[in-house]
C-alpha cells in the first residue's frame, strides 16, 4: 500500500468517515505518516485520529517516543489556538472602540466547525474591517501600529506583538476581472450578515458556512494558481460542507456557479471524495476528475500552501528571470485546465503594480 493511501485513511478516521486503518502501520510507516501530517499542517487532526484508533484497537498506536512527540505537538497547536482566539477578541475590541465592525476570516472561525477547534493548526489572523480601504489605513497609521505596504485586499499590520495579522479591506480577489467583479458583489451583498455573526463566547465575529462555501473556495483557488494549496484547506472545506443544510447546499452551488468558481469546485469535490472519504451525495456539485487529479498532485507534492514544493522553494531567493521562468512553466501547465484565469494573471499583475504606484503604496 502506498503511504499516501494510508495517510488518507488516517485523515478519514479523524473525520469519522472510517473507523480503522486497513492495516497496522509499522514503526517506519508511523514516522512517515507523522512527517506527512506536519508537511500538510494537519498534525493536530492526525493525532485526533490516533486517539480514535486507540479506542478501536490498541495495536494501532504509534511507537511510544513518536506518540509522545506527536502529543506535544498537538498540545502546542491547541495552545496556539487559544492564544489566537484571545488575540482575535482583543483586535475586535480595538476596532470596536472606534466604531468599526470586524469579522475574523479563515482560521479561527473555521476552527469552530471542527469537532474540537483546538486540533486545527492555526496560522495568522485575517481580520476583515468594515469600511473603505483608505479610512482603515488612516486609522491604523493614526493608532501608530506598524503598517506594511498595502495590496488590493489587505495590509500586514502589527497590532499585538507576536501575532501576525492581516487587515482585510475585502475578503479576497480573483485574477479574472469579470469573476472578480462578481465575487466582490457577493461579498458586499453578504457583508452585513458576516459582521453581525458575533460569537459572545469567543469575543469576535466569523463568517457563516454559506459565505465560507464561496469565500474559502476563492481563497483555495487563488493559492492553488499562484503558489500551491495544502490538505488543511481541503479539510476546512470538508467541515464547511458538513455544516450546510440540504437547502443551504443548493444555495451554495448556485452561488459558486454565479461567481464562476464551479471549475475549481469540481476539483475540490474530487479531493474531498478521494482523500476525505466524503460521500458523493454530500458533495457540492459534480466531481471533476481531470482537474481534481491535478489539484491532488499539487497538494501531495507541495504541502501546506506549496511550502514543500521543491521547485518553488529553490527559486524563492533566485533572480527575477529564474523566478519568472518557473512561474511561466507553472502557468503553462495550468493554462490547459483554467485558461481564462491563467491568461488574466500577467494583466492583473501589471494593473495591480500601477494601481499601487498611483495610490502611493509602493
């Protein structure tokens, strides 16, 4: 059995789609599974699977030293989640004191959909702030926070020491200008509900699952096209779907088609079915095998956000010519799957540079 298949089985155990592995892993296999979990930033979820396996069969437990190491990592993930939850609450209060409503995107909100929010490995805090971009930037600078150079949808900002924070003017964007317009219309139409979706226990607002069904898919798509995407984002989407009612699923399918994300949706459905074991009748739309196989290949080889993609890592500090050569090779491959969006990338980048120059953001 290939290690990928065994790793997918471990994920399915965590998700409750199966009770046990098809075989008891050897010591060497357990070490490989651990490295794969770390690579994909799902070590906490994988350890949750191990706890479930041990309840079914005590023989399906990693070697003692690895088990302890894995446990320590999972505890650290839980502590980081608690730290970021507190930070998200504090950030919410900082902006609320100036009359600005906010919504925590991605990580800390989606973690609440997991059976235990503390098993999801967190990253930074993405805070969507209501209002105009220039007003938000002015508030940040007037408050003497350390502000980076803005891009179209967010700016890096240090408000709490040790907590990486992105302040969003809009949740996200898409290279294709026509789809971008539709996506922004969707965001504006549903903004009020997201800013109002406040959880008093957590101390911050986070998006509804219907909103995330579109937003998280657009986020997956942008990272997939540009640098790579990992299994953690697929599992996030698995839980988003699980929290949709039957009626909400049909509405989400219509939303996805309207904003033009049905092509990547079919690929994600393939991964959710093959890797996560989600039944076909629970998926959001039909499976796209051709695009799905490309997506899965990128996930397995690149790891979380493509950070383990050897070609991308090697060129990270290379010269502009080398980086652009690798970029063009990647775009050429993807062109045959997503032609309009790939052709939009260089045009969008030129426009974005000019726009930032005009706005004084460079």
